[in-house]
């Protein structure tokens, strides 16, 4: 397995150019790792974090905690992602981050990252671009939940996660791990649980995909992409992958 520093380099290169000195700066980061259990929070709403988190393995989810304990999941983050870099620029977190299944995360002290920005402004731009890609994913999620039909909404989410996993080299052929429960799918897509079951049945019946026990199998990518009205441009990747 790559080191956390190598994972961060790989992720930033998906959307930004890194000079050799930028890479050397990342390699100098003092990083500690931590294991998270399924559903364990790494960041809570209201926290004042002093470290940035890098996903080493597994998947993390960003969510808002609502009254009564309900959640609205906002985005999902895979190996190599730096999901809370916003914490570098705000005093108090307005969302939480949790592990979906067992996960390993790495912590990078904010002070160290900010000093690196002063030495290597181009690295600061790359990490800032990471936050802008996050914002683009948020905008797409708003459109997805508010303007798309339910089957299209679910297909779009599966397309996004499958495509991002493919770019990061996390797929196994036409399969990838998405450790979401049906309840979490409902809390992501603003659907009732019964609607999630019905919509998932419709997608399976289309012959484009299967989703069981946290594993997504894409059977007909082009058809699933069309069902989900999915265009990867909003991910702002340097290369668009043919799948």
C-alpha cells in the first residue's frame, strides 16, 4: 500500500500540477494514522479542528446532523481524499465526518500545512482546488436531490462514486466497494426507505447495475450513465476516463 503522503500526491495530481518541490514538501509532512470503526466520527459539528484528515483506506462521509438524530449525507470520500481541508480556513466546523465502514485515516497538523503553503504557494493552490472540487460535488448533489427523478438521482450517485473510484484506481474491474446501508442511501438521496428499495429494484431491473452488501457492480456503464444523467465534467479532473 502507498504511504499517506503518496496517496495525497496521487489525489492532488488528479486535478492539479505538482512540481517536484511540492511533492518533496508533502513527503516531509508528519502524519499519524488512526483506525475508525463503522459510523465513528472523526470530526463533529462545532469542532475546532487542528488537523486535516486524509483517507487512507475505507470511505468517509460528510453529513449534517439534524434534529432527532437524522442525518443528511452531503458527500463521500475515498482513499487519497482530503475531505476537511475547509477546516484550514474556518474556525468551527459546520458539518461532521464519519467512517461508513471500517476505515483508516491520517492526520496532518494544520500548522504544518499552512507553513508549507508559505514555502510552496503552488501546493496551497492545489489543496485549495481540492476544496473547490468538493464545492462542485455539493452543487451537483443539490441539483441531484432537488431536480432529478428518483431513479435518475440514485443512478447519478452510483455513477459518481464508481467513476471517482475508477480514477483513483480503487475499482476491481467493474466492481467497487460502496459501504452504504439502505438507510444511509435514503439519508443521502432524501428518500423514504421504501422508496429506496423500490428505486433500487428498478435500477436492478434495468440490467445496468447490482448493489448488494456494500458492493456496486456496473454491468452496462453507458446505459447507467444515461439513466443517471451523469457527466463527469463537474469533477474537474485533468483526464476524463473512458469506461
